[in-house]
C-alpha cells in the first residue's frame, strides 16, 4: 500500500481524490472507499480533527474537508476566524491552489492575505477587543468611538495598494508609535463619520482614502502640525477673511443709501432757466459722485489686498506635499466666490454713480434749455433730409 498522508490537510485531499461516489452534505463530504484499500487501516489512520465517521458495512466515510484546510471555494475559506488569520496550509479546489506549496498565487488569494494583514495591523492599534478578537474598538473621545468588525465576503476582496509599505511605516515601525496610533484612530473615525460599527469590508473599499488620510496627518505631524489643526487654522483664517470682505461693503453702505436720495433731491432742486440754481446742483452731484468713487476705490483696494493675502496662503499650502494640500485647498473655493461677489458689487456701485450723474446732467440741460431737444430734433431732421436729396 502506498504511503498515506501525514497531516489533516493531505488526508482531506486524499479522501476527496480516492473516495468513489463523492457527495456533498452541507459542510461534510462522503464517499465509498474502493476495495483495494484496507478499510480498517484507513479508518484507524484518519486524523480526529476531520470529524470522520465510518461505516464498515458499506465502506462509507464521511468527513469535514474544511477542518483540514481544504475548501471548495473562496467563500468557504473566507469565513469565521479565517477572516482574521490565514491558515499556514490550505487548498482552494476551485482555484487549484494550495497555499504554502504553490509558487504562483492567484490574485484573489493575494487580496485575501492582504485583508488579513490589514486586520492584524488595525488590531495592534485597537483600544479594546471582544468576541475573541472579532470586534475591535477605537476610541478618540467619549463621543467619538467606533467598532471595527472582522466581517467580509470573498466578493469584498480587492487590491490594497502598497499595503506592505503602509503597514511597516505606520504599524510596525516603533518611531512615533503612540502618535501613529492616534493618527490611525483619528483617520478611521474621520473616514466613517457618525458610524458606530464598521465592517472590515467597508474599510477595504476605502483603503486608499484611509491610507492617504493617515499619510497626510503623519506628514503634518512631523512638521509639528496635525491635519486637523491645519484644517482648523485654515477655516479660522477663512472666516476672518470673509468678515473682512463683508466689512468692505458695510463701511460704505450708509453713503450708498444717499444715491437714490441724491437723485431725488437734485431732481426737486432743478429749476427751469435758472443757471444760478442748476449749476450748484450739477457741481454738488459731481462732488458727490467723486466722493463715492473714492470710497469705492478704497474698498476695491482693500479687497485686492485681502485677495492677495488669500493667494499667498493658498500658494504656501500648494507648496506642501500633495497629500497635505489636496485636503485643504478646497476650503478656499467659498472665499474665492466671496471675493468675486464683492468686486462685482463695487463695480455695480460705480456704474450706479455714473448713472445718477448722467440723469442729473440730462435733467439740468432740459431745464436750462427746454427748447434744446426740439432744436436738436429739427437740426437732425434737416440733416437727414439734406442727406436724402444728395
């Protein structure tokens, strides 16, 4: 008789290969041992871990291949404690692959190993675990905490780019160990805001974003900052700049209320054929227009100065590594819109001042020389008639 297997894994494969009439009965498989094999010897040699049940009368053997690390599909492999730990030796028959022996590793197995590696890394930074290590608790504060559960299916497996480098730098390297733990915890809670329980499958799907948050925060920490602190400072300065921009309009709004009043007063003061009255009106409105233009020019200069400061802050942030700058540059969009709006408002005020002066000038001309429109019309008509007869 040929040499028999020496471990549960190989015994499970041997039975699946040699038993006849194999049938799957849930988690168990059963079949008939061919007559060429000594049934008693085989039954006695079977490892107890396979949970084998034998029937000498029919030569039937029922056993559990999964207990020996032999799985029909990836779905069978990715179950229970195997979601947290990769067996040293296992076979997935659908893939015709034996882990620990075959050199070529299928992509789905690589993704599975990476998922387990990520779980173990996260477990090393957890504040507390329960249910045999299947639930990991991460606590930032009394109101900010999250349970990470080792729950995923084979369909959730996917590539985790540069996981080895990520794990070595942030989980295994002892340099800044405590700070890195705080950064990882904060990044996890930021990634899954307001979610008290998160499946590992969800973390796998956003691993790239999560890793980028960790890298950004650690880069800032090494520069004696934190990502949250930088974001808070940018938000604070942006709020101050917004208030300053709003102030550029509020400082002259009382004077602007005089625009319609000036038009009404000037219109009421104008008299027909009274140059001594009309001329001061034109001069007064002209001076008023000049004053408002100076105020608008001053406020425009203030907006330009604030915009210059904003651009300077943005340039400094843009010079930072991309993983840092990309997270805060978007905060300037609202501020840019506010600058454009204030500039547009001041331009409209300038136009309104010119309109007031033009209207007053027209009213003065019409009052001072009431026949002028008729004379102009007659002159234009004569010119048109002359041109037609040429």
